[in-house]
C-alpha cells in the first residue's frame, strides 16, 4: 500500500503542478503589487501635497500682501479687510495634521471660493497657475 501512496503522490505532484505554480505566482505578484502600490501612493501623495501646499501658500501670501496694501491706503474699505482676515483665519484653521480628513478638502474649496470673492471685490484676476511653466530665470 505504501508503494501505491508513492505513486499517487508523484501523480498528484504532476497533476497539481500548474495549480501550485499559479498560486506561487499569485502570491509573488500580490507582494510585488503591494510594494509598487506603496511606492506609487507615496509619490502621488508627495506631489499632491506639494500642490495643495503651494496653493495654500499662495493664498496666504495674497492675504498678507493685500492686508499690507490696504493698511497703507488712506481710507481702506473695511469690508475688504474683514474678508481678508476671514480668509486668513480659514487658512490657518486648515486641518493639515490629518490629511485623510474630508474636512481638509471641503475647507480648501471654501478657501478657493472666498479667494474668488475677494478677487472680484478687489477687481483683480483670479488666475492661479500653481507654478511657472518655463524657466524661472
């Protein structure tokens, strides 16, 4: 009977060879996919984080500049100053420590809307290109 079991084991090894190879390939591919996904996710996160950070920095610079300009103006409109202060507060209250929060993107949309409102009141263009398209020199 032991001889029969050896034959069956040899036969099973041949019959299930394809299945074992498939399972091993799937296991290796899955592990490689996990690593590749982590790499691509990290890279995408860095790019998107940089874009959002640049945009928020632009808005903060915009607010600082216009507050300075209006403070130097002999008779500044208080509505403009109030809206600029509101935008500044919105920017400073962004939940930057928890980037997985939906609140971050909801608040960012509100900041964009407030920026457009201010640009309309100040009579300036709302274009934000997010960087330069050519050489900076």
